[in-house]
C-alpha cells in the first residue's frame, strides 16, 4: 500500500530530522497558558509555515531541515541535551493522494511505526483537538541504533494533507520537555 510506504519514510524522517538553515520565524513576546507539567506561563515565539502556524517556547531554536517532508525542526537549547540527545519538535506536512480520515492516517502510521522501530513500546495514546478539529496522538518508546528515545506524535488530516507534530527526547528528558510539545499542539493553526 502506497500510504504505508510513505508512512515508513515519514516515520524515519520526522524521527531523526536534523536542524538546518534559517526559518520563517516571527519573534513575539507573548505568554502561552501553562501546559501540563510546566511551572508557569512560557514566553513564546511564532513559527509561520506554508499554510500553518504555531507557538513554541522562545528559548527553543527553529531551523529548516534539509530532508523531504519535514517542514521545520524546533530544537531545545543546547544545555537541554541529555543522554546524548537534544530534545526537538518537528512538523511534517504530507500531501495525501488518497482521501483519509484522521483516524485512518493515525492507524496506518501507528502500524508502520510499530513494525519499523526496534523495541517499539506504546506508552499511551488518545484523542485531542488541533485547531478545533479532532486529532489523535501516541506516546511511545523505541531504540535507534542503541539510543533509547521517547516520542509523542500528534496527527491530523485536513483537506488533502496529513499533519504530524513529533516531539522526540531521551526517556530521561521526555517529561521535562513535554510541555513544549503541548504548546505547539495547542497553538497549531491551519490556514
């Protein structure tokens, strides 16, 4: 199935995407409501992509990756590196050739990720809303060539595109930085 092959490529790309050059960033001095697990309001910046935008913690660093479907990678400050890994959030926007619901897109991606990633272990999954529309998320652990990682991915299909917002960190840094992912998810807007 073409959707599965693309999902495998996307899963690998948005998991291990590296930061690149500049980004279309508008600096703002706004405060975002406190996400779960955070100690107070967070100063945010705004990223404006092609047909979407979102807030992110102002201390995080946006960059445009040099790879395929990944639109942007927002990395934690260098001091946040734990266990050899720098927490990051990336956004994938995938043009869909088939009409898929958010649930269908999520389930196909979940199946592909679980079959592809070594040591895949689903921690939790659920439903949420992104830009007022139904979305799905999953939280899982896996092993990338000896490096333990933990990820949260939020999925939504709008019109003919699939959006995936992925937060990746070492297991020891995951809870500490999860609030940054929630800021992105809660503020994500599609034009």
